C-alpha cells in the first residue's frame, strides 16, 4: 500500500542528483528513499478544522528556515485533547488540507489513521523505524505551552528535534513554561536552525515569524472567509492575505 501525494520533492541539486521516489510503505521503509544524506522532513500534525493559509505559510517558513526537503501535514482523526463537538468529519478536513497545501514540498497524509495511532509518541516511534529520514516535529507556541499534557511528552522531545513557531499571544508564556524550562539546555539558537534536522535530540529551536491572521477557530466562527483554493504557483485568492508569499521566490 502506498501513501497519497507521494511524489518526490524538487531535487535540491538542480538535477545533478538522480531524483528519488519517496513512496513510503506502511510496514517498512522504502529502500529507494535514499539520498546522500537523510531526507529532512517536517511533521505538522493537527486537526486542520479546516486547513487555512496560516498552515501553508508556517510550512513554507519552516522549509526555508530549517532547510527542509518537505513538510508532511498529518491530519489527525481526532486530537485527544480536543472535543469531538464541532469537529468536522475526517474526510472533509483532509480535503480542506489538500486544497490548501498545493505546493511541491507539502504533502497531506493520513498516517495516524492508517497506523491506528492516537498519540504523537506512538507515531514518532513508528517513524523511527524508517531509515533515510531526519524528522523535525513542527508546532506552534500554543502547543509548546500545553506540551506537558501530551502523553509521554518528555520521550517525544528526546526522540525527535522540535521546531516551535511563535504564535501570539502564547509565545511568552510558552517560553516560560514547564517544557521550555525542562529542556532549556537543549535549545538551539534560531541562527542555527538549519542544523536542527541533523542534530541528535533533545534539540529544539524557537522561530519568530511574521504573524499570519488566519485561524481555524475564527473561520469556524464565521469571522474570516473560509480558505480559498490556491493555484499551483499563484497567490491565494483570499482577500487581505498580505503575508502569503510566492513559494518560488522563497524557496
């Protein structure tokens, strides 16, 4: 069985290196997914209820700042820390992510549903059996603040590098919180962020990015227009998306 959206990211060598097919088997790593170095992949998990331009913007920033080859959007069947009330069906949320993620280095996957995992630690353990990849867990500052509520959160940080993206108004309290203090010695300066995928965990960095106004909560409440589809290389058609950038220019 193969995962959807499994085409390879653009060859970072401009064609000097043979392109590699990134087709992941569910039960064992794909032996063809081998580069001269591990493939650097950012993992952005979430409900995507619905997906919006902020997810895409953060993903492109992570690709640029961390030197990632790809970002995988991992749509969760049901976040154990979120109520089921108000949660759209999985198929609808997955479709919204596919419509919003149109970018050659962003893939939308349903690994948790296929693996039958509920908690992040179980997914990280499963991916740890796939050689040839350097994974980085991507999360907003709000998730850093609540990380101690996650199952085996210490083990998560000790198994995979983590990149925290600033998010108002949570950043200050998150950096003063339990998780940040517990792993203060493992923090990597943002100026060295591109080294993060190759570091042995625990290792984490905090990325300050220009705020993006999009919010799933605001969209559901009708305070913002729902995400509009994005052309393969064009700008979003959602009004006032001033921070949405052209991926060709950024990458």
